[in-house]
C-alpha cells in the first residue's frame, strides 16, 4: 500500500508547496482535487493540470487520482448529460497523463422532494454505463465514492453490480459506511476487489444522537481506521491510502502544516508500507 493526500487539505498552498511537502513528509502520491483553492475543470484547466502532474512526477510524486465534482443524481436529464460529458473529458485527460483513477460522486438526494431509492440508483447506473467503453479503452478506473446518497458500501456495490466493468470501481471513505452502520468486514465483503482507492479520515460525535460529526486528527476520533488498514492488508490491497482532510470546506480545522505530518506519522506506525 502507498500513502497519498488530497490537495483539499491545503487550499492555500501553491503547487510547489504541495510537492515540496509531499516529498519532505514521505508521501508517495497526491489526489488532485483543487489548485490555488479552486476546483478544477478538465477543459478550462487542462494545461494547469498537466503541469501539476508533470511537476509532481518529476519529483517522484504520482497523481493517484483526479477528484472530480461529477455527480449524477439530478432530476434534470440535461444536468446529468452535462456531468457525463465532463466526466468523459476527465477520463481523456487521465489517460493522456497516466492518472489511473477518476473519482465521482453519486450525489445528494434532492430536497425536499426526495425521489425513490430506485430512481436515485438508476440515474447513477445509467450515467456510469455511458462512460464504460471510454474508461476501458483509456485504462482509467472511474471510482464511485462511498459518500452522500451512496455513503454505504451496500449502495455502491449495488451500482457496481449493475454496471459490471473492471474499470468502474469504488472509493472507500472511512467515515460514511461506518456512519451507515456497516462494519469494516462488511465493506470488504461488499466491495472487495472493486476498491480502487481508500480515503482515511477520523471523526467523533458532537451530539447525543450520533448524527453530527467533527473531523479529528487520525487516532483521536471514533472511526475504525486501524481495523480498516488491517483488513485492506489482509485482502492484499496494493493501492493508495489517501489522507482526506477537508480544510477547504472547514476552515476551522488545523492547517495542513499540522494535519499532514500528524497523519503520516500515525499511519507509519503500522507495518503496511
């Protein structure tokens, strides 16, 4: 297994700072989510993305994934079409730059009129089916994260079963399956070899009902990250374990100069690297 972090952790850092710190701290990869504090577009920002990937690779740091904002649970067909087209551009760019994974979301249920579960799932399945051939030809895995309306491994596994392609996989986010009541063993059983990337994070309850969570440094919260790492090692997972620290969305969190060294120190205590 290899260690990476998402640029979501360091919205104020330049690309040079991101690379310098990855090298200094001992990370082997980065997930490209934002640059200069802003989310990326595969057409508008193609040149900047290319430079970032090439500069990182020149220093021995691989870009393990493009973390895209593509979501597919939208009532409007035209919106789903737009995201599918954007995803096609991400796949093409990933192929050109030898980036193996493109992360996508199912999306959050529309409120207040939430459609039936079957409708939500059908939208995501149909969208992913439209890019299967491109992903297979590009040798790029499109990975659906356990997040939002697809926070459980059960929901992601159901989608993958219907799409049926080795290049449509899953991102296992530590928090959301746990919050859905799923054990580590259950996630491994459901997703297994379809796990293309793992996001590690820790968090603790901040209310009595267990509905609200606060991110913590690794080892200081309630999420079963130790068990998750052990299970992945036992099943022979060889991919990236990527630190998910949402400083971009939660400015009150400790900065990357604190979080990224702490995360890799904590992870390095285990003999998996």
